C-alpha cells in the first residue's frame, strides 16, 4: 500500500495494481456452451512449463502461453474476439470495483488471533499458564462431543476473499497501473480478479 493526495489535499491510502494487458483466450456463447462468458489470460510463461491441453487452447486463440486464466460471465463491456487485449483503459476514473484474491496465509493460529477471543482474563485467580486459551468448549455427558463449526484454533488465512466497492483513484495506462482506494486481499505479487 501507499498513499496519494487528493485534490482537496487529503492523504488517501491506496494500493497500486498492475492490471493487464489481459488477452481473450475464449469467448463462450449460450448456443455453444450454454452460457455467455469471456475467458481472459494474464502473465506470460514458457511453452516448456505449459501442459499440452493448455498449449492447444492458447494456440487456438493465437496467443502465447499464460500463467493465469479467469472467466467472466455475462460480459457487459465492448464486444471481444479471440486474441483481443483488455487493458486498464477499459476502466473509468471513479469506477467502483470488486477485487478477489487469496488472503495471506498465517499458518496454525490460536483462538485469540484467529477469532478475536479475549483470553481468560488477567493472571490472577489461579490463571498462571492459560491466558490465551479458548476456555470451556461444550457440555459434558450429553452430547459428549464438540459441535462442528465451533470456533477453535486452526489454519488461518489462505482463503478466497472478495473486497467490494473499492474506488479507482487514478489510471496510469502507459504502465497498466490502477490506483485503488484502500487495501486488497493477498500478498505482494499475488494474482487478483478485478470486476467492474
């Protein structure tokens, strides 16, 4: 993240995203596929590291192999054909975006970090070694188990997360950059799906 100054002189937190150019690798229609969609590909990779089915898919579209594929149903932008490029110029300043990514993985975490539990209070009243533990979990003889879905320690992060209603502050078309107000899911360098 970084920040920019608005026209009113306010310091606005923002994230810089390299968005494109993305290439159209497939156009799906209701007649042929049962639904309408556009498949976009991003980030070049070598033929050596591409599977044979994907190589054929890219050659049919007339593009070099790509690393990331994403499908957008019910495309409402301009009409696209195989091999066309989608760039940041397809967005408009001030538009609102929904951005989807994989959140940062934090490994196995306890209940205080994972779910925001308060712990078992202070160190008085006999508490000498369990300040950040979950405490009592359930009933005793009946049902003699812990119900599924109980908030317990476990793997945190690494989930598919969508952040909605992020405003485009600025578009830099020569470098394919979008400046978006606020934060987005994922680590630096991770892939995102941007929807208008």
